[in-house]
C-alpha cells in the first residue's frame, strides 16, 4: 500500500507539473499573439494617419499651385510663399508615407503625385492648366487607391471623405 501511495503521489506531482507547464506555455503564446495583434493595429493606425495626412497635404499643395497659377505663376508674392509652404508640408508627409508603406505600391504613387504637382508651373495656357489639374487629381486618386488597397475596408470610408472628387479649384 505504501508503494501505491507513493506512485499516486508522484503521478499527481507529474500531472500537476505538466498542467502548470502547459498553462504557462499557453499563456505565453496568447500573450505573444496579443502583442503581435497590438503591433499590427498600431501600424495600421499609423498608416491611416500618414496616408490621410499626405492626402490632405497633397490637396492643399494642389490648391496652392492652382492659386499660384491663377495669380500669374510668379515666384514672388503670397501665392508663391503659400505654394512653397504647402510643398514643404507635403514633402514632410511623404516622408512618413515612405517610412510606413509596406512596399513601393503605395510610396511610388505618393512620390509621383507630389512630383507632378510641380507641373502647374509649366502650364502656359488654360488648356494645359486644365490637363495639369486633371492629371494631378488623377495622381491623388491613384495614391488613394494604392493606400486603400493596403489598409482594411473600414479605412476606405475615412479616405473617401478626405479625398473628395475634384471641385472647380
């Protein structure tokens, strides 16, 4: 009977240790998964913020370039200063996009959109100006589409409200 009690005691300790070890392993795995999910959610939110900020900065730069062109396309004056400030803000926002984008499918349309905003300066006629207006609007939309494809469906609504169809800028 003594041997039987001893075996039962050893068996109970082994089962207890296995249960504790399994519980510890499961908790560690769940905690690691929770940390990964938290990091994914934070990165997604950072991307949403960066992409929205860049889209807003592009729109502001586009409006400033349109105003500059309609003001005589001069390198001096309030319109020029406003365009330069808007360009600097867009360039700063682009830097965040480039840091956070998962690949070039988002950063390349962003770079192209910002670069093409400078083509307003080359417009010598109203027709050229309209083509440039349409082209820059298309570039912003291309960036928005690329950003949307990287983000989850819930973000699409926020981006849609940010980047409205072209107005009579």
